[in-house]
């Protein structure tokens, strides 16, 4: 179907933020069915050290998915998506966008991006939105992912880089506190590093494969980490185990933060979280007596309407112990999507310009305007955040057209039924994807684009290290790159073509200049340096005339990014989730991931081995809770919240809390966990509350029918 460009390349896995190093090989024609012609093997790259998870091993199957999109589709008079030529499809989109803009103004067109897009795509998408469309209405699925950690980290440290140190440092720790992450399933090769640390303390309502490998497992009720973190700070201070010297010399704001934590004595924390006092104490003692220790957070602590404050409370704990900025210690958030880090830096966020700059900052605006060759007044202001944007679609003052690049919100956004309704109110929905995702199926125009092994670019992994994605194959005929789609659309909107290079290398050169002087400064990074095998972590400023900057693998060792060099404690207190269980909906439901599926599943549900391993939505439930609900292991159950109902296969889990059920969110239709979730947002980060809703469970399978 597609042509070979090279027989082997060194590149990275297309999925998660660990970005495991891989070697791809293309075997000679005729060697097995089409799908077997590309093979992958792990590379000896530091983050994966020769390991890969099941998803990485099977990633080439998506290149040859039987229903891969290879021709543009345009909805015809009968309402069907019918094949079209590229010029017809692009002309149709261009003229509809011009009409909608003329009738309703530039903010009537919105853009939704993704944290899986390469740096080059994310950058060009932001530029396309602000210049070609002139819209402020752009945001992306990273808002669902790490925005709470980013907001808390920026306040505390003056800047946000998921891990301000390489993952290999973790192996030397004497203790690691992991709050709300399950890397044994979400980033399996990371366990190599975590497993070498002295003690691993896991905070998770479920006894996950990660918790099974922990020294200590704390099992709070979902949505109570903030109380737990306050309580841990309480114990550290009252026992005199904290680092007075670091607090005094490297931070500000301890007193105010402590006043809140002072009210969270261990017995009160036990009442709210369910974590026994002795276990709280043991966890704090283990962490405080370690010379080298890390506090890490994942989505379990972050995806809440108080996610930012929760992360702030864990950062407060880390600061009190003097961890951030101490060699061999620190705080970090485990970024999720392949380019979850780079995706949040180059301007596809509603409030942001490239270089991790604020769109409201006059200096940032004039710098970017200069790089783009326009007056600063030309740049729109901040737009709506992801959930606010989705809710506004098709309303009186909301956008009437939406372009989606790299997301599948019909499955992945909270309160998914409402999202589908919002999309149906649009005058125009355009989706660029390589498979017919659930969102693409609702589109008026679908544009088929290239995949990882067919394109060049860069991504920035969870450590802030910039990596090269390399091309093994040319794409199938009929498929174009996201960059060329953006360029073609821009031209149809009256823009000069040379403003939108479709060559990744050229986009990166412009991105370097745009990022120069910003928080995420890439100006010293180049394709030749990366191709020479240099390990480059941002910030990496250009030094004209001087020796090349080596990049910054470890941040904050000489001080934090605030003008006074000190980190900020944040004054935060516990509060309840937007919704709590009651008589009608007596259980907590929490959501997350299983090993064999990725995100909305639009890629991994097309990989036969993965679909066999994890074919359908399950609901994990304690046997006693299941008995009360009238469901048994393997039955089909319904799970109902105030927003919707999901059908799921029952999996009895004796180690689970009796008040909690868990569902993965990777499946379509009535298996969508997001039919249950609440779109309540964190006021600081606009992160939705994926991790808590109130539900009830009942039988939906044969037993229901017979009973
Ligand atoms: N297999 C697989 N791997 C992935 C992905 C995938 O879809 N599939 N996605 C990638 C992406 S984008 C991301 S963001 C990462 C996410 O990686 P993780 O953060 O590890 O993933 P989750 O499963 O969302 O959540 C982690 C844990 O939080 C727990 N949890 C739920 N509620 C709470 C709570 O209130 N408090 C605490 N402390 N814990 C809670 C859940 O039980 C779960 O075990 O994974 C990346 N890797
Ligand atoms: N209930 C619940 N919901 C959640 C979460 C949860 O824990 N619980 N987690 C949230 C998190 S952390 C995340 S990150 C989101 C992710 O959720 P989604 O945004 O749905 O993520 P994906 O499934 O990765 O969707 C990416 C889509 O873009 C396509 N794609 C991939 N690469 C490219 C590209 O380069 N160009 C183009 N044009 N398309 C591409 C893929 O085929 C896929 O259809 O889900 C969130 N939703
Ligand atoms: S851990 Fe992440 S990057 Fe590594 S193989 Fe698995 S999905 Fe790919
Ligand atoms: Mo994510």
C-alpha cells in the first residue's frame, strides 16, 4: 500500500509520554500480510532500557488498520460521508469557514488540538488558529490531562516541566511517593526505575499492579487526596521531621500553608480518607527519613475539580521536606500523552503563545507577532478552555464551526452525551485523523492524515527531553500530513503559503525563534543536534557565537524560576467533590486506564491482540458490593449516574474499597465511561472531574432479562 523510505529507523513509540525508544524495520515485500511488514523492537534508550509495553510492540498494526482513512470524506445530500478529492474537500472547508466567519465573526470558528501532535503540528495549529482563522477559540485535550499539575507547578516553582529531572534519577531514590498513578499499566517500563528505589509508597483507592509492588499502599476514598496530603504535612511538621533550613532559605509562604495543615490532625484525616493513622505516619516517616526522595503525582490526584489544590498540597509536602531543588530529590508530574509536554508549550492552549508564554503578556505578544510578521494587535486574546469550548458549541454566542486535530472528545470528554449534543449543533465539524474515530464519524468533512512512522518531527517526553520522530514509510496514496492540511486551508483563507511551511524541519526552525526567551526555550535545539544523538532537555537557549548550550536535564538546582529564586507554598484546604454519593447514587465511580488500551481507544481497539486482551468496558467492584447490586463476576451490569448509563462487564475485585467502582474510559457507544462523568471544572486549571462521580450499579445481562 505504501512505499518504503528506509529499511530501518530509530524512532519512538507513538503512544504515551514515556516515548520509549524503538527501532522500526520494514521487511521485503511479499513477506506475510501487509500488516506484518513493519516490525518494531525496543531500543536501548534510557527511559525504556530495552523494554516496551504491549501497546508499543503492536503499534505497527494501526498503520495498516483495515478501515484506515485514505481518502477525504464529505457529507453528501443524503447525509452520508462520501469519498471526495482533496481539492473538493479543502475547497468545501475553506468556503464554509469563510462564510461562517463573514456571518458571525472570527470567534465563530474553533479549533481543538491534541497532546499527541508533534511539536511542529502543535505550533502550526496555534499559528493557524490565531492568524489564518483569527480566532481566540483554540484549546486541546491536554486540558483533560495535566493542566492541574501545570497550574500548581507554575505557581510553586515559577515554571512547569512535568519531571524537572531525568527518569533514570528515580532509581537512586531511597523513597518515592506516587499519588494517583498506575505506571505498571500506564508506563510499564518506568517500573524498572521505580523498582530500584528503596521504598515505593502508592496512594490509590485500588490495589493496582503498581500498588502490588509498593512498600506501602494507602487507599483513600476517591477525591480525598487533598486531605491526605494536608495530613502528611501535619505529621511531618508536628514530628519535627521537616527541613527547616530549606523552608527558611528556599521558599516563601510556609506559615499560611501550615495554618491550613495544622487543622488536619491524623484522626481527622483517617475519618475523611479512610487511611489508618498508623499508615499515614509510616508513609511520612519513610519519606522524611530518606536522604533522596521524590513526590510524584498522576491523573488520580489531578483529575478533580480541586486537582490544582491537591497537587499544590503534595508540592507543599515536598517543599517542607526540602525535596525540590535538592540533587537526587524532587517533585514531578507524570505527563501522559506522547507529546503531553511539548503539546502544552507551543501555543495550542487557549491562554498561551509559543515558548510557554501567556497570551495576555504584552511582551510575549510583541515577540510572537514579530516572528509571525504581523502587528501585535492582530493576535486574538485568550479563548475558552476545552470543556467550556465544547459546551459553547452552537450556542447563541458560541462557535459554529470546529476543526479537530488529534482528539476524540466524543469518547474522552466528560459528560460525553452532552458533548455529542454540542457537536450536533454545529454548522461545520471537520476532523483530521487516520482512523474513523467516533468524533470523525460525526464530522461533515474528514481529512485523512499521516501516522508516526510516515512522518518526521519532534516530541518532548515526560522529562522535557526533545526527541526525533523519524519516517520509515511514505504514507498510503491519498493521505496528507497535518502540516500540509493546515497550509492548504490557510491558503484558502487568504494567507500567503510561505507563512505555513509543510516541512517539519522548517516549522521547527520557526518554532525555535518563537520559543526564544520564553519559559520553554528551544532556540538552541536543532534537528542536526538531535540527529547527532545529543540528549537535549529544555530550556536550551541559543548562544550566538558561544559554545552550544547543553540543555537542562535537572532544573531548580540553583533556585526556582521566580524572580527571588524561592518556591511558593500554596495556601490550600480540602473540599468535597462536585458530587457525593447519596441514596440514589450510593457509590463512588472512578475512571482510568487498563494496560492494553490507549485513551479513547480509537487506535488500540484496531489492534487485534489488544482488543483480545481488553475487549470491552469492565466495571471493577468489590464482591460484597456486587452481591448487593445483584451482579456476579462476568455478568453485564449497568452503571448509572445522574448524567447517563453505561453497560460494563463485571469484574470482582476483593481488594477494592466497598464504596468504590472503577471503569476504564477506552470504549465507544454505551460503554463510554464518560457518559457517567461530571463536567465540573477545577477553577484554576479548568480540569474536569474525571475521577469522581456518584453512581449505582445493577444487572443488565441475561440475569436481568430472566429476572
Ligand atoms: N495503557 C495505557 N497507558 C497510558 C494511557 C492509556 O490510555 N492507556 N494514557 C496515557 C496518558 S494520556 C496518561 S494521562 C497517563 C495516565 O496515567 P495514570 O495517571 O497512571 O492513569 P489513570 O489510570 O488515569 O489513573 C491512575 C490511578 O489513579 C487512581 N485513582 C482514581 N481516583 C483516584 C483518587 O481520587 N486519588 C488517587 N490517589 N488515585 C485515584 C486510579 O485507580 C488509577 O489506578 O497514562 C498514559 N499511558
Ligand atoms: N473518564 C475519563 N476520561 C478521560 C480520562 C480519564 O482518566 N477518565 N483521561 C483524559 C486524558 S488524561 C486524556 S490525555 C484524554 C485523551 O483523550 P483523546 O483526546 O480522545 O485521546 P486519543 O484517543 O489519543 O485521541 C486522539 C485522536 O487523534 C488521532 N491522532 C493521533 N495522532 C494524530 C496526529 O498526529 N494527527 C491527527 N490529526 N490525529 C491524530 C487518533 O487516531 C485519535 O482518534 O482523555 C481524557 N479522558
Ligand atoms: S510505555 Fe508508553 S511509550 Fe513505552 S511502549 Fe508503552 S505506550 Fe509506548
Ligand atoms: Mo492524558
